[in-house]
C-alpha cells in the first residue's frame, strides 16, 4: 500500500508533464540532458567545478550556479527557491571508485551524505542519486540511506549496467531512487522490465560513423588487453585519455595488432557516453576528458528518468481517481 501525503499539494499544482527538477553535482550535464529527454523540466543546476560549469552553461538555457554543495545548509536554501518535485545528481565518487583510491577518508565520499542532507531539508517528492556500484560497501552510503529513511523516503537501490540501458558501454552504476512515503523497492520492477536482452555494442549505436573497426584504450596494466572491437560494448569511459604507450607490445587477447589501431578522440568518447554530436565541449583536453569520463551517460540517465516519469504519472492517475 502506498502513502504519499507529503508533497501531494505540490504535485497537484504542477501541470501535466511539467515536473520541476534540479540537478546537483551536475558536471557538464549528462544527467540533466537525460532527464530533459525523459520529459522533466530542469529548472536549475549546481556544481563547483568551473570548467564543467562553463560547458553546462553553453549547452543549457536554465541557470547553472557555482556552489559548494558540501555546505548542505546554504545549498538547501538555494535549491528550495525552485520548489523541485524531483532532485537528481551524482556526487563525486572518485575516492571509492574501482579506478580511484577506495578510501572514504579522502573527503569526496562524504558528498553523498551532503546530497542526502540537502534532500532531507528540501523534501522533494522524489530524488535520484547516481554513484559507482562500490558505494554500497561504504559507511558513507549507509549514512546517506539513514538520512533518507529518517526523512520519510522509501528507497529503491539498483545497480544498472549502462550497456543494457541504451549505452554502448559496460558501466555499472548504483542508482538510489527515493520517494516520500513510498515502500522500499517501489521502482525496481519498472527499472528491470525494460533492460535490453544483450549489451549494446559501439557499432549498434554509432554504426560505421567512427570509420574504424578497432581502437586502443590504455589498460590499467599490461597483462590486460588494450585493443578492442567496436562490435562489443566499450569498457567504462574513464576521466583519462592517453596515447598508445611505446612500451605496449600487444596482448594475446587484443582484437587486432596494436600497429593498426588508434585511440578514440575526446569527442568520440563523448559519443560513447551518448552525448549528442551537437553537444559543445570547450576547455583544455585534460578538463574535457575529465568531464566526459565523470559524466552520467545521457541515455542511462534517460533510462532511469523514464522509469521514474512513468511512476509519477501512475501516481497522478491514482490521485485523480480518488
């Protein structure tokens, strides 16, 4: 049985399809774009990193604010001005990602708790938090979930593989979706029932537009392969981009000889993150690679947002029939 008294007046005031949303830790805007594509009305975005802020402002019409979101009290005041029905975002995760230090003491892990405190203060009807799959093993994750539950949210916690959600990339991410007065796992079925039967390959998504059949990605160590085929999903797009190192001599599992391939350009890597071709990036190469690698793939965000949109529409129909 569902109980949704909190926030119901806000839902009634909004016109059909105009669901106000705010993006926290927005980066260059992958999650915002996905939510817009799913039909949400993104009113504002917040982040602290200036290079990403500049790119975000170049691609979206709504305001993007430079704000230190670790200050949850001041941030909640600013976010509340937009009366969002939905707040979404992906707090920085590098301190406990598999590509990072896996060390919560380094500071950025605590931003997931800051996100939760903002949610608990602003009290949107729903929220979506994205992070690396390994966040579930951290104390910060447990603290954040405790804050959500204490504020009255039922939680759906689901790890999704982007390659089954319209993204040509193996990228596993945790999504925590909360709803005021909802039961736990309220969105699980909707998230699971539309997953693809098989992973999406780069060729599935981009066809032959890259003009290559194989490409190189620097492995984390030389015991792993570095040459991949576009007839498989990309490995996780990272925040680094390196040329083929002279010390790499090939690997038995490589899809082609290393002498016959090249690395992907930053723009091509943005395509694999499912940014559209007209999405404009600017800034130094290192910054652009970082914002692309750290972004939530647009289509993955759209997949989750579409499931939530469907759920919200069902809630509205129930409310109208009462």
